C-alpha cells in the first residue's frame, strides 16, 4: 500500500507539475468546452477522430464547470482512480483462479504494474491510448481465467460486463486499428481449444454490441463525419506516413525484443503459460495498428509496450529458481529486466529534463498582457495552440485545431510526381489557408499563434493571411512559438509594437 501510494503521488506530480498539458488532451478538453458552449461537432469544430474521442473527456470538463477546479486536475484524478480500479479487478480475477497471484511476491509486483500503467510515458498521461491501456486489462485477465476451465466460463457478471465495456472502449478509441489486439488472443485460444467459444464469450458479445450501436449512432446523428471528415482525412492525413521499415524499427522493435525475452526465459514456447501468452499476443496485435497509422508517435505505442512489459512480468513468478535455470533462460530473464529498466528510465529522464520554458514564457507573457483572450492558431502543428489556450484561460475560436492540413498538403504537393496530384494538394492547401484568413478577418481573435519563424513567414507569404494579420503585431516569439496580438485587444499593460 505504501509503494502504491508513492506511485500515485509520483504520477500526480508528473501530470500536474512536471509535464504541461498534453497537446492532444488539451485540444479535446477545448473541444468539450466549446461543445458545452453550444457549438456543433464537425460543423463549428473539426475533429478527425470519431466522436467518442471527445466525449471521453466530457466528464472532466463538466466537473470543471461545476466545481471551478481545472479539468486537468479532474483528469489526473480520473486516470489514477480508473487505473487502480482496472488493476484491482484484474488482480481479483487472477487471484481467484491461481494461488500464485496471492503470494507475497505478487503483491509486491502490484505497485510495479501500477507504475507501468500510470507513469511509463509521463508526457502521454491522459491520452486516449492511456485510457485504452487501462480499459483492456480486465479483458486480458478474464481470458486468462477462462482458459483454465473446460467450459471456458469464468468471472462474475460484473467482471464480464466491465471487461466487455473495456473492450468496446479500446476499439471505439481507435477504430478499427485496435481490434486485432482482441482478435489475435481469441483466435489462438479458439485454435488451441478447437472451439469458437473464445469468440462468443459474454464480454466479446457485449463489446461488439456497444460498438455496433456506437457506429450506428454516428451514421444517424453525425453524418458529417462520414461525408466530410473521413474524406478529408484520407486526402491529407493518412497519405503522410512513415514506411513499414521505419515503423518496425521504432516502438514495435521493443515489443518484439520483450517477446524474445519472454520466450527465452520460458525456455520453450510450449512451456509458455497462457497467462503470459494472452497479454503477449495482445501486445503483438497492437503492432499492425501502430504500423498502419504510420506516425510513430509514442502515444500510439503506449498500450502495446506496457502490455508486453506486463506479459514479461507475469512470466517472472513462473520462472522458478534462478540458480537452477539454464544459461539461455537466465539470459532471457536478465535481458528482459535490463530492457524494461532501460526503456522506463529513458522515458522518465525525457519527461523530467524536457524544456517546457518556451510555452511557460509564452503563457506568462499572454497572461500579463490580456485576460481570458480569444485565440486562434495557424501553426503547422497543434503543439502550440491548445496547451497555451488552457494555460492562459483563453477561448479557442477556430474551426480547425491547427494548420496541420496546410502543412501536410504542402509536403504532399512537394512529393507528388504527377501534375494532377500536385495541383490537388496545392488546392487543398490554398483552400484551408483561405478558411483561416476568413476566420481571422471575421472573428478578430485577441491572439493568433503561429509556429517557427520559417513557418510564420511561409503563411505570411499568402496575401490573404498577410491582410488578415495586418492589425496584429508580434507580442512574443520563441524558436517554435510566435504570438501575435490584435491591435484593438484590451490589454492589461501597454505593449510596444
């Protein structure tokens, strides 16, 4: 309990003090705030992800409105409580069917599992993939328990419902990419038993039903997502991706190395316990999703890496006496431990030594100049706009979260071999720039944020943006952040041009 409490305290400190608001999380909170203000999704607010990605964060924004406490604080508390609940449910399922999980060593391993779930990638705290990791654990534990019974029955009704809702949550967060994380373990269980029961378990049927209802609700109530957003995503988001070789050399390499460590420590794949196989298969099932998405971002890798680490951790109490093991098994044991320590240590070091001063200086300058400003962003990436908006208590006004579509279209136009493709991407680029110029001219936000000086210069080369920003001057500049202030904004202190 003491170790678990220390892990929770460390996680809260990381998420509230060390790491500023995550860019994706802050944008989704901004979107929730705007929806509560009466704006419409995919009309006033453009979000490339399905609606569940936004509504997942709505409870935290509602709590902010009701209590006055920042949504980020409620998010931290929510992630901690959900992580604890997920691990407790998973541990109860496993401890009921196998005494090995009731041994003192297993209890000491619980804070380690909590640390990996909460703190493995501190800068990705509260991401959708973080919720996916938390949600999948009861399902994995329940499959491990079912495998022990001849009729494939295990778990209480509540546990089955929680596992089913968790499975639905994972897939709704990244449809359909994360489905293979469930299909691969179920397929292997079905082949091993020569039965289709693993596919038709209660939690799987419940999860599938929830997903069908969810997709149907989007088709009925949010047709713009299929008619406008998805075509736009296919045009300028999906084509810009890394190669399969680059993807496999990234985070999937760590998962494959952990899988190798597990197999070496077991000594023989036939001796690999199903409690290890099931999470390991789920981790391997996440790899195709990572490769297909093609971005290589750490948040996309979070579930597969942590689930692979947990699979290795489950192997350790089944290792037996270290002295009696053969050289190969010892090597696998040591290699796995060193690998886990290395990747975890590097992730903590990166978070603790990250340079957050540029965004903090920018936020301080804005707060000292204007109170609760209206904000837009023409930056090439979302990293600039939404953490700053949340930090200064601003109101984000643009339909687009950032000018990422302009950036992507520009890159795709440069890479295009065919003249027709080049003209298509240039047309998308110019159309989105025009939308930005019209929004700035019409809404006249107090603050317009941009990215690096080179990107700002590129945007200002468009006469429409130059005209729209003619009433603005540079308030503050960092290497990757440029803050423009409207000349008519009500300033707290005078600022020279």
